[in-house]
C-alpha cells in the first residue's frame, strides 16, 4: 500500500524528480572533475547512488527498459564505489 502512494507521488512529479536526479549526477561528476584527487569520494558516491535510485525508479514506472538498465547499472557501480571509498573492499 505504501509503495502505491510513493509511486503515485513519483508519477505525479516525475519530470521534476528526473530533473533533480540529472542535476545531482551533473553536480557529482563536476565535483570530481574540478577537485580531482581532493574530491570527497564517499559523498560523491553516495550522492551519485541516490540519483541513480531516483532515476531508476522513474524509468521503471515509465517502463523504459533502456534507462532502467542504465541507471540500475549505476546503482551497482555506486555501491561498489561506496564500498571502495569506505575501504570495505580493495
């Protein structure tokens, strides 16, 4: 029941949520480009993974398989980045 309400909220605001997700991705990659090795990598990976979750959810609701796959891939990359930035894996 709760997912139904969340899905209705996402669908009714999908364009805005997608725009926020895209802007988050642009910001995180810009931060790494500008700061290089001094980037706050854990922040960037967490931020990037959140935007990937947002964009995947939108793509699933739109039944867009290409963007669902692309953004689900970014979730996996984000989890790996978080694990590496947190020294959980090497």
